[in-house]
């Protein structure tokens, strides 16, 4: 969605509706068994998760973010930065930025992997451009793959607000491995 062509209130209303739609279908937080994961491609796994057939990742419950869409080298997460995420200086801790971005960039990569392949983050670089506080009720982490090879993959992501402001951006390198 191009937020530059809508005002922030319209964007926020759309994001809130997306949040309700996705949460209504996601299963409860939990862990997918390794045997189930190894039998599914990344796309199949995410399709099953969005259909409520597999559990949603517990980290989203802990840090109040959810996946909105994950497909074909692209991932979109949405989160609610709140006071519970604050550092001692009174703004959202950098770890929150990093975690939602790591989730988005890694899932963009995972969405392209065949059954039997897994990944782990080797490196993530996050630049925080401006502070987040509870005054910004909802943000999105958008991610796209840059390259997926046989052993490594790279992706980039950004956190944006409903007003189109950039809050952070990141790049990642992931190691791809056989899960069997």
C-alpha cells in the first residue's frame, strides 16, 4: 500500500482492520514440531500459519507484533510499540526495533526456501532513525529479499509509521542449511 497517497488516519484505519483480520485467523502462540517444519516449504508453512493450522510464534505475543503477510521474498509485520518496551530513557528499546526487523527480513528469506531447508541469522545491521514511543500506536516492518543462494541469503527491511515516516532500516545475512 502506498501510504503517500493516503492520509495517516486512513492508513491507520486500514492497518487496524488488517490487524483484526489476521489475528482472527492466527492460531494460538506455540512451537511447530521440527518434523512438521522439515516437511514444508517456507511458503507452505506460512500459509498454514495464516490459516490457523500451525501455531503463531510466541515472540509476537511477548513483543506485541504479528505477521500481516509473508510471500515470495516479501514479509510484512505490524507492531504496537508500547511503554512495556521502553528503555531507561523513555523510548522503545533498540531490541524491539531489531526483533521486529529480524522477524520480517528472516521470514522474507524463509518464504523462498524449499521443504527441508532452514536458516539462521548470521548478521543483522539495524539503523534507528528516530525514536518510537507509545505515541506512535502502530508501525509496520516491511522486508524484501536481496539475494537467496545455496548457502546464504540477504534481505533488507524498514520500519515505517502510518504517516510514512521511516523509523529504522536493516539488512541481514542468513545462513541456509539442511534441516534433515
